[in-house]
């Protein structure tokens, strides 16, 4: 039987990077965001919690970075196979947020 967890984090006003989200052991990952400033969002993956080691995750075909156009307001996306290989991830935005951005990560174990 599958179980689910919901993890919450934010991107501070004036910032572009969320805090670390631990998704270790996830079978699938969904992301719900509420951003005050329209932007392009990028996934960053890492093998530890250090921001030094976090790198942008590429699309599974290697063609480019995984990116998501996020207008201001609420959006949701299934990350499919994009982030499951990394125990830790972060969300990066292309522009600094004009207010606090809220992220909820739904993880199926």
C-alpha cells in the first residue's frame, strides 16, 4: 500500500531559491506552487543538503534544463521521472519573488 507525504517550503520575498526539500525514497513527486511574481521555475537536485552541490536537473532526454513557466497564482505539476533520482531538491525561479512564494511537495512512497 502506498503512503503519501506533504512537505512545505517557501521562497523568501526578494529571493530566487527555495530551501531544501527531502524526497529520498519517493516513487512519485507532485509540486504545487503559489508565486506572487510570474517566472520560469527550474528544479535543482543534489545528493546532500548543501546548496553548493545543487545543480539544475535536465529533461530526461538531455535536451535542456527542466523548466516550467509559472504565472502568478497557483499551479501544479507532476514531476514524473525528473526528480526521483535525487534525495534532495530545490526550486529556483528566474526572477526574485515580489512576496513569499509557497511550495507544497506531494510525495508518494
